[in-house]
C-alpha cells in the first residue's frame, strides 16, 4: 500500500479503517460505496476549508500534497475511483 511509507497517513488510515469497518460489514457494496463517496466528499471539503486558512512553507506544502494524494488514493479504493481532485 502506498501510504506505508508515511507514518501520519498510515495512522490516519488505521483509525479510519476502524471507524468504517462496521459500515462495510453492514452495507452491501453499492450502498457502502455511496456512503463512502459522501463521507469522502465531506472529509475533502473540510480539509480544503481548513487548509485554505493556513500558510505553509514550500516543504510543508509538498508534504501536505503528498498526504492529500495518499488520502485520495486510499479513499478512492472505497468509492470506485469516483473522487475527483
């Protein structure tokens, strides 16, 4: 998995899996994908809102871009690659 090289993303994915797993087990595939798409969209909108309030160094911006890319990659696995950047 691509996020294995980033401890922050690895932890985030681990916690996210714990939260999402009961829904994955309960829902069938299509409703779960729909739920995940809505949840993913909400997460990305909140991140965008919070990030726009901050300023970053060049190195910080590169790290943020890396984390965002890994997070999108991870979330797209649940939504069937329906999240657009």
